[in-house]
C-alpha cells in the first residue's frame, strides 16, 4: 500500500497510514492510494501511481468519514474503494477493485479467475457509464457516428467542469452466503439526459446487456446513481442461509456458512489414501481439510482444532478407529461429532458393532468417491441444521426468560400483597400460572388507604407473546390513567374507548375492576365479560356468584359499563379468577364449568385444611386438568 | 490501444494491442480514415494481442466494419481469446460479422 501525503500534515498522514493498515489487517488491496485533493499533487500522484485505485480525500474530516465507513465495512464483511470519477475510465481499476474486494472478503479462490474476470468486465461497463455521464442506467455512446458526436462533446464539456469532474465514485463489496454484491455509488449530482442526447443512431449501447449477461442480478437505484451487481457463489441451495446478520464467533459464523466451510479431518495410516481422499473432497469444493496419520495424532487434532467432521480409518497400528470413537463419545464436547468410519471389513456384524460403538456412519474400503462426498455433505448439512436450530432455541429461550421476568414484575409482589393485608386485615392470596413462557393474564392492586383498595384482573384473548405485549400496552395506559377510588364502570368505559384505538382488530380483553370497602365488606365493581365472581361464607354454608357479564374491552368503542355491588358475609371470602379455571379440560376432555367450580370450592371449604383455601383449590384443579394448561390461569382469593 | 497495419496486396491485417475501450475513439477514427484512404479490399482485425475490451470497444469494431463495407471492402475479426472472446460471444458477434478463430 502506498500513502501519498501531499497536502496533509505529516502526523495526520502517518495516522491515516496506520489506520488503513489496521483496517485491512495488513491486507489492504495493493494499489490503494490516498491523496489530498489539491489539483497539482493529484496530477503528480496520478502520474506516479498510474492512477489505480484512488481514495480521494479533500480534508481531514473527509478522511475520518472515509475511515469510519471503511471500519463499518470491514465489520459487516464489506470492502470498499473510492475513486475520482475520471479514473473510472482506467482499464486496470475494475481489476484492482475486484481483486482487492474478493481478497479482502476471502473468496478469491472460491470464485476463481474466470468469475473475477466477469466481475471486472461488468464493473468496467458500469464505471464507464458513471465516469462519462453519471447515470449508470444510461449506456455510454458506442459508435462515433454523427448524431453521437454532439452527445460526446456535451459529455466532454460537462466532464471537464465541477462538480462533474470531481465526483467521488465508491465501490463496495458485500459478502452474503449465496452471493457477493458490488455496489457502485456515484456521489455526484447525477444526470438526466435531454432529448437531444438520445438522438442519433447507435445510442443504445450493448454495455448494460453485457452486464446483465454476466451478473446474477442487477439493480439500479437513485436515478442511475447507484447500481448493485450480485454474483452468485457456488453454494448448495440447501445449506444456504437467508439471514445475513449473524453474531460473532467461529462456530456461529459456520452456522451461516456452507458445508464447504466446515473443517474436516481425514485419518488414515496409509498416506496415499489420505491424500486421495483429501484431493477428492477438495475437488468437490470442501475448503478446510486437515489430515492425521494415526489414532493418537487424530485424537490430538480433534481436541485442538475442533473439526466438524472426521473421516476415520479403522485399522491403524496404535489406536484403532473404534478406539478413537470410544474416546470421542466419552468426552462431552466431542460427544456429537459426526465420525464416518472406513474399514476393510465387509461383514454386517462389524458394521453393526461399529454403529453401536458410536460411529455415525460406516463405509467399506475401497470407498466410492462420489458416495463419500455425498455422505460427507449429508452429515455436515444435518450438523449445520441442528446447530442452527440450537442457536435459535438458545436465543429465543433467553429472550423469553427476560420477557417473562418483565411480565412478572407487572404483578403485585408478595410485599405489596402483605402490605395491603396488614393495612386492611384482609387475607390476600394469589396464584398465577402461565400456559407458556408469556401470557395474556394480568392482575393488580391499588391501595387507597382508609380501608379501601382497588383490585383489577385482565385476560387478553389468546396466550403467548402477542397477548403478553397487550398486557404491557394496558399497563402503560393504566399508568397514565390510574384506577379511581370510585366509579369502576366509568373507568372501564374510559379505558375501553382508549384501548379500542390501540388494540389490533380481533384482539380483546375481559377485565374486572372493583373497589373493596373493608369496613362495609362491600365490593363495588364493573366487569367486561369475566367469569362470575364466587363469594360466600368461608365455611361453605352460603355460596353465591356475582354477575360479571359485559362486552369485552376493545370490541366496540360504544360499550359502557355499569357499577355493580357484592356484599360479602361476615367471615366470608371472595374469589376472582380467569376462565382457565372453568375451561381447561381434564385428560378426558371434561371442563369444570361454572357448576363444577362451585362444587369444587364448596368441597374445599367444607373440609378445612392447613393450607390456604386458594392453594388447595388450585392444587385440586391442577390434579384433574391436562397439563400443560391450555390457557393462562390467574386466581385471587380474599378472606375476611 | 495501439495498432499496426500489415498489407499484402489489397488485404489488410490490423494488429491491435493493449486494451480497447471508451478512450480509443480518436485512434479508431484515424484507423478508419487510413483504411478507407487505402481503399482496402479486405480488412481483418487481429485481436489476439488485445487483453481487454469493453462495450465501447465492441461498438467501435462495428463502426469499422460498417465503414469498410460501405466503401466496398470485406471485413472480419480474428484471434480473440480470454475476456475479449467472451465479450464477442455474449454480444453474438458471430451473427453480425465474420468471426475467425
């Protein structure tokens, strides 16, 4: 790499050199030149370096921006070059860009000389269009016939004037699992041809047709100021991954790569066989192949290099293939490593023994190369698929756990419940059981003091992530509109009109909000289609159901809700619950239903136990119900 | 691009060298002028020493052909290899003119 520092302070030029070297990890493409934009030094620089691959920099701020961009590019697997528009006409430039980019991205060998030439040819066409008029969608004039001479001279006149002359044209290359994409970006003002430019024969050049014939896909954007050329890589469709963003780490990177990137270890004491097998696999496209000549060497390499696949000969002097497999299967980190055992034994008994001992697959010598390649691919594809699923599962599990904790924090804590119990003398207990990691149930308390507290319970339709998000929506809404001391019906009416504008169509919630007056033993509440409130005497002698019908929240803006009242008997109780208690079926498919629940409550109360009644009720319910639950269960018990 | 012309009677072989592209307008005009002046009966463009060509270069080959044929001569290209051959193939030059190996 050559850094020309004309016009830059020497300290800054050094910095720039260091940064660029760092950037490429010592692999900055040859011919990349940096220079200051003053006309005389530029001309000298061009003469000095035959103007190949130029990063044009006009001031120190610009350099910083270029470097930022470059760092960004490296982090995401992209490479870039940037030129003064005029040097786009240089025949060498597309070669240097293509070579530099593919080298940086580590796929030069994979694509091979011929593809490199195609990329260079296509880039050349696009860069010429950029250099000539700044509209890459427009072909360059091909023939110097009369009509075109006018176009030519108008192009020339424009090209000799700022800002056309000093445009910056950037080329970036981005690696994806199935393709490498080059973007050519003209940072100039662009160019819209006038009708006179279009006249004349031969105007429709063949350049763009050539490009289309060479690339996998071509896209033009920004009025011809941006062109993207995608060149397909040799990747098997089945191992292709569509997500371009992958977390760091070698193994995770391998997840998104192809079977051809997986490291393979070939083990045989016969050198010629190792070489042949290695050659066959390389020829089939596998790029990371290592070899070992005996069992202990293989064992050491398996531990040191973590190969993804081992092709293992059975008959070796120090350790047999089966000995190696035994060690591999004993050790946690290698337990699932696919091992293909190759053996001269033809009998079925040996094959069965080998599979039982942990060989993933067994092949008999002499091995058919096509079959070996096929098996190798098959086993590696399976490995990659399992890895990918596991990584996905790990990520989702962690995220769901986090969300679950957040949702649990919405519910009243033990301390909050104990505080209300202590202040009012009411025994408060609650059970909460989600059917999956996240749920659509939610309940809460608000203590108004003076023996008054509010209690609400919500059940969003469905269960899982969607309804869980709705509980957060409602939580936010209720934080801004806190439950009032009285008028629960009016409160639900107001909440409903607001939530109608938030909830997507088809999603709704049942909700109950009430204010408990301890001195009066009176619960004043409103409800929107919840299961009936069960209340009565704690010895089970009197039991009744409180009316809770109403239009669920979120279904109609016009819904209004009325206040209702329950008077709890002395030494009484009240049970609020979500409909899971009524509707979750037993293994035989029976649901408890209103009557069943009432009977269950009665049987709990008639036989006093050491445990709180709610715990006994829910435990009995769980014992008769098919698990996991079909729906989220919430139950709150107030004992007077 | 640089060129030399080998003459044998009224047959002319134009030996082209280097890269052939957008910037070669002027030298192509000169070449056409001198061939037409010579009243060349047949012209072969020998491309074996051309390393690279772009679409503008292809367009200029067509221009040379048109000018030669308009003045009553015969035209062919010869010896393309590598990138140049691929470009001729993609653009189906075999259907436009006589392409020799």
